[in-house]
C-alpha cells in the first residue's frame, strides 16, 4: 500500500490545526481513505491527553514566542507574527472530576449562571443532574450522548428546570461550550 499524499493533513486534522477552509475537503477525503482514518484514530488519544498536560508545556514563554516569531518571519516574507500581549492570561483547564476538564469563561454570581468550556475524555460519563435553570450546550468536537440523544459537532442542546439528564457521556471524548446554573443538583 502506497502512502497517501494527504497523510500530513491527518496529523493537522487530529490536533485541530487544519484551517477551517480545508476541513470540508479533508473530511470528504477522510471518509474514503482508510490510511488517513487510521492515522487520525491513532492520534486522537494522544491529542485528548494534552488537556492534562501542565500549561507551561503547552504555552511557551514570551521570550520563546518572540524567537519563534522572528524565525518564522525570516523564513517567510520578513513580516513578523507578534506573540499575544503579555497582559492577557488564558483561563486554565481544571480537572473537576476524573476525565472531566473545565475552563471557566464567565461567572454571573447574581444570576447563578456560569459559562465554560467542558472537555470529557473518551469513555467518561458526566454525573446525572437536575437543572436548576436553563442549560445551553454547544458541541464543538467529538460526540456526546445526553440520555438517548447523540450530539455531533455543531449541535445545540437546550434544557430547562426541573429537567434531569440521567446519562451524559462521550465514547469519543468531546469539547463543548456550556452555559448553565451553578445551582444544578448532581446525583
């Protein structure tokens, strides 16, 4: 079997670094190329494990970013890509339960609402819970089951109090935007 000429795109796809304009074409290719599918499947557990890495490994220092920007500029047309301003701090991922990671985006204490990114590792189940208010969920990647409904990237889920979600889990692992009440009842 000869090597697929798009195998490098499989790596970029697996680490979510493929430009948005190239996604539909590569996903169509992926449906027909077993070699690229195997590559993505082999890389997915590795990529999913990145969320548990210390942030200093994933985020180089400002001086390293500056050196990298200069080196890239020298290899390109000479225009420099500046590192992000040093005053901005990306929210940290926090492991809130085994295999469940959250990145807090906003907390509205007065309305008991929170906005966050949530990542479930493959095979992880979120605890059953009863909604104390409105819950909105937008799935970014992976697949997520909420009771008998399977969500795919781009799907939106809406629930109101006192609706309960008895089983929430992901076979593949997933990342979503979640806006919910801080008063939800777990268990």
